[in-house]
C-alpha cells in the first residue's frame, strides 16, 4: 500500500516575548496548545531576557532533513543559557538534533529505506538483529500495548484517509464510509488478534523474529498489505524519547522537543514549570476550557478526538465528522473523551502513552485506572460532561471557562 504524502513541516511563527515578575527564578514555559505552530502543541515563552536571532529561545532547524523525522518535530532551545559561545552551541545543538532525528527515522519508521522495520516486515520468519533501542521499544509494546504492534494494516488504511484531498478520496479507505473496507477490516481483525496468525518473538541479544501464518501472508498479498507490524500513532512517542535521550546525553538540555501529534519531551525535565491551555471540542467549536499550571513534568501526551492543522493525523469531512488515529483491536474508531492530557514526572512519552492508551481508546474513561497511575508519577486531566477532571491534587487550574467546573478525582 502506498504511503500518503502529507506535508508535515512545522509551520513556525515568531515566539512572543512575555515578561515575568522578578520573583520568579525558574523559567516558565507557557504551552498554549492551539495547534497553530504545529498540529498538537503551539508553544510560547515567558522569559526575562529578550529574544534575538543570536541568543535566547529559538526554533532549531536540522542541517539535513533527508531520511529524518525532523519534519514531524519541533525543537525549541535556549541558546546561550549554558554560558557557552552562542554560535558554536547552536551548531552543536543543530548537529545533535539532526543526528537524533535521522536515527529515530531508521529505528521506528516503516518506510525508512535502510530501516529495521522494513527489514523485519520483509522477512519470512528468520532472525533479524536490531538496534537495542528498537528491541526495548518492542519489549514495551508487547508488554504494555496489548496487540497494538499488529494494528499497522488498520493504521495504513487510515493514513490514506488522513492524506485525502476530498471526501470522496477519504471515503475510499474509510471503513465507516466504505462497506468493502469495513468487510476487509473484519477479516483482518481475525488475523491481527490471533497470536497463531502473527507474533513478534523476542529472541534475546537484540534479535527478533516475525512469525506470520501462511493464511495471513496470502490474505495480505491479495489485499496489497506490505507491513504486518509497526508503531502506528505511537511512533513519535518512541522517537521523542530517543531524540531527547540523545540530546541530553550530549549535554543539550536547555529546551524542549515536541511532535506534530502531541508528544512533548522537556529536556531539562523536572527543572521546569509550565502552563498548558486545555482545549475542548464540541459542536464543531474549539473552546479554551482552562489553563493548567503543571510543575516538574518530564514528558506529556495530548490525546484528542479533533484536529485543526492539516499537519496532524486526522481528516475532517464536510459534514463535520472527524477521523482520528485512535482505533481498537478491530480497527474501529474509539475515543473516550474529546480530550485527555497526560503528563509524567518520572517517565518518557512512550511509557506515558502506553500506560494510558487503553484508557483513552475506549468508550469511556476508566477513572480508577487513571487514579492508579498516580503511584507511578503519571497524571491526567480530561473533560467529561462539562467537568474538568484531574488526578493530581496539587494541580493549579486557572482561567476556567464559565461553562465548566473543576473536580479532583480521587
């Protein structure tokens, strides 16, 4: 199946300078998730020093975007804060960012020409040695993600919907619009949910083996399915973690990295305080429900059943119906609420996303499961029936729209 070609280059506009009172000694990052700068997170800064082309908060571009995930990410960095020479520091940060984005592409993208995923999907059950980071990602997917690793055929059909230029084109690949695709998904689900039909075996020593039954291979060939496994909408969660890890290992931690689909890594992690504007979507209207003052987060994940930017995964039909990347084991659309914002003070994006994916990709929010995650340092805020519900008692909520009430879930 061909991959859609949607422009995912972040559309960056100048960052507005906002003065902070002198008493604030910590940097306050103001995350205004409006989806204007990039699909999931639009970020502005409140800093005491002036922004300039030479020093201060800047969007860092890669030196080489080929074979890279840089088009799906934005890196914003406080050049000069370290005290190093501004010019040499910026070049070093740019180099580290470029290298990490290229490495993430090779590891996690199903279509990377020299990538591991392409090799595994093209194998016929033989052992394939992979990068240790990818092996670790497979371990997490298999342990915490249920069978999401095998949902790739669903996701690739939806990718055609996301890249469509008209409702007619979108409906050709959408199971809710096309009876034939719906029937195809029903047949696919039999294989996808059967461990005897498909399973990735972890062999140790960073080697894996993809086992696919003869029946599934024949079905896939008949229906133009090339990829049996993949990270789907979780790809950039793992990519964000890897890229952040590489940046921090190089000593570059004075900034943050965010993806078009809502995964954010704070490179200086728990040293930052920041604010997030939580948006709600109903009756085709986007509402700024409130502002969250979140402290000491290391990563965050923004789940939502709506979209604004064409750069993110999703499609809006002329009748207002929205198609999202979130599907269940049968390839059917599932979103438990219009929005759920998850942040972790102890882990990266992939862990936070895997901990909460099944909670969001369902018919309703399981609050008891959200509450249980507090012990791991992971918290959530979501909107239900006009109530902004949150699991961290100390969370500060401000600028609440009059149509909403707030409620601590305990």
